[in-house]
C-alpha cells in the first residue's frame, strides 16, 4: 500500500534526523552533533491521529560543495519533488543562512503543502528567534524543539490536516504496530529481508540501486559514503523482497568516530534480522582478511549467504582464476553458498542474484515431513553406522533456519553429527541454508 509522503528537508545540521525520530517515536535515524551525518534518503513509517504516512529523512542541501555533497543535495531535491507535504527545517538559533535562502528559493516554485519548521526553539524565551525566518518568504514558521518534543504535537496535527484524503485501500488496512525491538522501517514478516553487506567502497550501494531500480542510495568512491541502513521493498519476478543497504564494515579498532560506530551497530543489526545476506566482495582487491571476518560474522547470524564478486569485468583470465582460488581457500566455510560474478555498475551478471535469493529464501523457510526425515536418518546410519550409540528418531522443531533435534541413546561424536547434517542437506536440497542440529541423549 502506498502511503502519503512527508519529506524533511533543509541545509545540514538543522535537526532533520532528530525531527524524524521524534515524529516516528523511535531512534530510526543516526543523529550526531555535526553536519553531513545523513546522506541517503531514509524512509520510515509514522502514524498520528490514526493516519499513517511515510516520513523521508534527507541529507543536508548545499549550494556549493564536493561532488559527494552535490549527490546528497540531488537526493534531497528528489525527496521534496515526490512528497505530499514538505517540512523545511531551519535552525532558529542560528537564523537565516545563505543555504536556507537557496533552499527556500527552490521550494517556492514547488506545488503542494509546505511547512517552515523553526527548530531548536527550546523555550518561550527563544520564540522571538523563530520569526526571523519570515525573511524566507515561506509563511509563518512553526517553532518546535525536535530534541525535547516541544510543540511537535501541534506540528503533527497540521501535517495530518494537510495530507491528501485517505484512499479506500488505506482505510481498509489496520495499522501494524511492532515492539521496540524491531529494526527501523520494519515491515510485515512475510516479506523476506535481504541485507547487502561488505567492506567500505566495494559497491554495495550501487548494487542496492541496481536491484531496486532507483537511485535511493548516494554512490561515491569515498569509503564510508553510506552511514545508515536504508531499505526498500521491491516486487520482483521471484516475489516481493526487502533490500537493505548497510554501511561498510571495518574492524572495530579502525573505527574512530561516533557516526561510524553507530553505522556499524545498525549494519550488524540488519544482518541479525535478515533472512538472507548478499556478501559483496571487490574482485579487484581479492578476498581480504576483513572479508573473511565479515563472512564469519554473517555465517554466525544463521542466514543464507550469496557471495557476489563485484567488478568482475575488470579482471583478466589469470586474475579470475586467482580470485576463485582465494574464495575456495579463504571462504571455505561458505562452501554451500553460491558465488556469483558480475558488475553492479554495468548490471552484467546481476540477473543471477534474484533466482539465487529466491532459492535460498525458500530453503530457509522449508519444513520437511517427520517420516521422510527419519527414513533419511535410518539410511544414513545403515550406510555408515555411528561409532557409538544410534539415533532413535529425529524431528524438525523450527524453520528460519531449519532446526532439527535428534534423539539418541548415547552422545554422538561431532564428526558423525556433521555427517548426518550433510545427508539431510543433500537429500532435501537445502543448498547453502544453514542448518541447526541438536542432539538429545534420551539415556541422560
């Protein structure tokens, strides 16, 4: 269902992300007291007085800046062009700046509701500061404090009043509320979540934009461009999927600023909550030690992994053979995972990702009949009897990932449990899906 869109725009460091967190009632966006933390468009669902809407946080708009700043500004412009209601946030404690004037000039030509939000008005003594924003020619300012919540309820009342009339589809659907442990932008659980992970600057955001068919994420050759996780649901030939772009992950010892630390936390949370992960590796740099560590972390989360060797077209024949050897040698613990070669930039080979994801998701949710499982266990024991004890019977207790409990009359060696896991995987075609095998000794 398409909800009305409220875009939060303005120059850097005026409190846009803080206002988004206040509107949705949780810490959905990373906030830090320095400019440039937000770079991509981040969409989060909000609700007020029974109306649901999508809130879009944007990076700070700047008239002059680096090539990266220009890309961030274009993302902000796309957000306010597509929005039903625009919140132009200015810092009342600073007053009108040149960038404020430039943004206001662009917004004056836009059709549709617009609210001028005077942020950082923390008390009545600062009310007068808000009225300087009248110089922007965008009407009366709404004095609020996003940090303390002052008068944000009044602002939300006005936002809801300005939203377009609810559609019949919107009226028929009851709001879905989750608990505080859900990740930001959480959606219905039947939509598989695909986390795109990797080291900084390996092409994750380029792949994210390619898969969703839109430039949602800012792409730049500066490592660490993506700061926060952003996600989008897409209807694909393999069904509906939710793709999550994550920040590049480095060793904790290399992280020296608060923003990057919180980016790492969000990325790890996305991995833990994902149904499947796409591990992006820069084929021109080979499989690094950090790639290994990250692959181990994703594997430990218990979700299937699809490995993409990005920038494959830049390698010659000898380099390609060496790269495949590195994958077999350094990522041997992902032996069941498909390894795809392609280019997120050109799109070559990317069409193979969706079928691999669909197969992995189906296996992740698969449940096998108890009778068929026990026939496999009996045949496996007949072909290779355990050195001690035997499996009396087995059951599948859970999915996501498939979890099996084997009831035995004695403890089984770990090597034999791995043998049984391999037989179960091969017979039922679980592919690269992680399996959990639990052994219960009935005699103990």
